[in-house]
C-alpha cells in the first residue's frame, strides 16, 4: 500500500498514530473527502516524512511509544508552523492544556466520530492565512521591533518572518481588525470555531500566552497584547 494517496482537494495531511487500524481507517475516510494523506507509525517516521515533504496539517495521536505526541509537537514548533491537531484519550483539562501549551492548534478526545475530525480539520484550515496576490501597499501595524502586515497576515522582525501557527495567525487577524479595542474571550472562542465553555476560554488564554511570547519582550508584562480587566484582550500597536 502506498504511504501517500492523492485526492482532488490539494490539501496534504499527515496522520501520525502507532495503531495501524486507526491509521488506515482515518486515511480511507479522509481520502474519501478529497484530501491527500500520508501516514506515519511513530514520531521518528513522522520526522522523516516532514524532512522531505510539506504538509497543510498534522493529525497526531498523543499516546505513542517513545517520543509521544506532545513532545513531538513541542519539537516541531521550533521549526515549522504547520497546524497540529492532537488526538488524545485523556479528557482532563490539564492534559488538553498541556497539548495546547506544546503548540497544538486543537485537540480531539477519543473516541470520536470521524465527521467531527473532519469538521475540526476544516475549521483549522479556514483559520490559516490566505495567500495574497495583490500588490497594493498593505496596512502595517508596528509593535516595537515587529511589524504586522495586515493584508498578508504576516508578522516580521526586520527581514525575518516570525512563524505563526494557524490559531496565532487567526488571533492576529481578529485583534488587528479591532486594534485599540478589547475583544472578549467569548468572541474569540466563537471566531476560532470552538465550542462554548470555560475549558475553551482557558484554552484561549493558553493561545494568548503563546502569542505573547512572539510579540512581547517581556510576556509577563505585555505592552502590545494587553489584558483588559473584565473585557478581554486588546492589541495596542505603536
């Protein structure tokens, strides 16, 4: 059986799971819905595929022998911004938060319906920055040594582009559209396509913490992505 199967959508997914039955079920299901799909049996196998191919999204099991999904997510985040959806048998909030803190864009608790996985994948892909073909001068927000290109959804420090995950890119689009005004956590939960609930608001807080590490010289005393007591968060450019 070929490791990679081509579909008409042009979106290439990587499935990482040590359970051959689950890998095959997910591969067949996602191919039927038009994706290109590659599969990896463990972290080492995934690393080899990632060294040679570019993927639009990674679906990864947390509980794998050797290097687990959270450890691999944390390592990948040092070099790529490809969205990562974690599959976990652990439903506790602390375990879900650990995955988000490692750099995952979302998580899905096992057992799950394949259609829910499809909805989560599509929601993450919708949050990714769109390619801009326009040559018009973009609006730029200045954040100290950083500049945010609003039209392209890109964050730059000098001539170096700062990598943003899909969720971080969506947060920047939301905040830049309301620069100088607070955005509530409830609105962020809604616009990121997440379910309602305190756990999801806590997940938003984790994503804000991660984004501040890229925006702020001192993330514990944020200057540009501020907390507005009782109102949410606010982007305050120069």
